[in-house]
């Protein structure tokens, strides 16, 4: 018998992966969580039926949500991740020797628990063994309200703007994040697919520009997300991701990144016309 999982990307299009079984399926206070074993992409985590990560292509997303900001900021020390309960972003953050404290604030304790149990290649950094890593099971908005003027970089590693993540795409939230950053801080947020989510992008970038002096979009290729073409918002108080980027420093990094490199850092900010148009108004 053939078993396939399909995430629908529109009424008429979806992505299907052949699976061999279910490792976990359950409902938390916030959402439905499923972890499935696929044939070609390793283990796959779904929240409310949407693909969050697979073991095979998560390196692209996690390299790209972390390294552009951490190689633009000259000395990132305190970094906060909102969402990201799988631990993949924290794994990349702690590769940076300047980082003294990497904090994860995830609303859903079940996502953290099951990731540690079933997705160790991502969650090894959040299993309690790294003294630089702090975990908070809390609502991101509540957390940053209590931590103003504290962080060099804040990453919003959220799901789509439905369910518990809706508030993470709004202007009030971006203002709170602005306040939680130091005077030269940087925020990065996953910003959906330029191909499918033009309206979400328009509102999101409008909200960001109402708060931050520097707002740029950059892109990455992520096979298991809608259209495979994904984006991130770079919102900054002082440093520009292209003109303030220190190529030498990124080139001299002493750790391996399977997707990110100093050439790609610059190339990722060069957008096709339709993507520029999504965020031009
Ligand atoms: N963040 C998920 C991005 C949204 C994917 N959307 C979708 N499949 N419809 C993933 C969190 C990884 N740390």
C-alpha cells in the first residue's frame, strides 16, 4: 500500500511526499503536531498540517534565517528566537563564537519536547546540554514585553500567519521587537513565498517599514515549502545587509554552512521583479 502526505498550497496544487509511517500525532493546547517518516526527505514535522521542517532540506531554512543577520551584525552576543521549537535555528546561532546567549521562546512546549525526542539533528542544541542556550515556553509577545533593550538579533521563526502565529505578522509586534533590540539591533522573520503569498507580504513589509529604517527582503530555495521559493525579511536599526556586510569576516568563518556562503549572502538580496513588486507599496 502506498501512503502519501499532501500539503495543499492552493485549492488545486499541493506537494506530496511518500511516507512510511507516523512517529507522533497529537494535539497541544495550540495546534496539531505530526511527525512523519518520509522516504526521500527523512523525518518531517507538520503543524496544523503545514510542513515546518524535513531532515533533508531544513539546512537551507536554518542557514538562511540565522547567518545573514549574524554576519551583518559586527558582534552579535545575545540572540533571541521566537518560535523555532525544533531547535534548528539555535543550532546555527551557537556556531557563532561571539554569541554568549541564545534564547528560544516557543509558545508550544510539545513542539520542543517532541523535537528533542524525534528530531535530534535539529534539537541537539536545545536538549539542555549547552550552557549558552536558554529555553522559555512562553508567548513571544509576553516575553519581549519583559525584555526591552536587550538583544543584538531577534529571529522570528514562525509558521504561516494563521493560528498561534497571526500576531507575529502585525505592526504592534514589530514595535515590541524593535524595543527589545539594542540601538544597533537586527530582526529577521520568515516572510512566506513571494510566488504564492503576495498579499501577506505586502501587509507584512508595510508593517515592518512603519517601524524600522532598513527593511529588505531576501530569498532562498526550500523544496518542501509552497512553490519552493521562500523569503525572509531583514529589518534593522543601523546595519544594512548588503552595504554594511563584511565579506571577509563571513568568508573566514570557522564552521561549515551547507547553504550559506559569502557570495550567496549578497545574491540572496537580489530579487526578481515580481517579488520586488509584492513589497513595493
Ligand atoms: N517555519 C515554517 C515556515 C512556513 C512553512 N509554511 C508552509 N509549509 N505552508 C519553520 C520553522 C522551522 N524552524
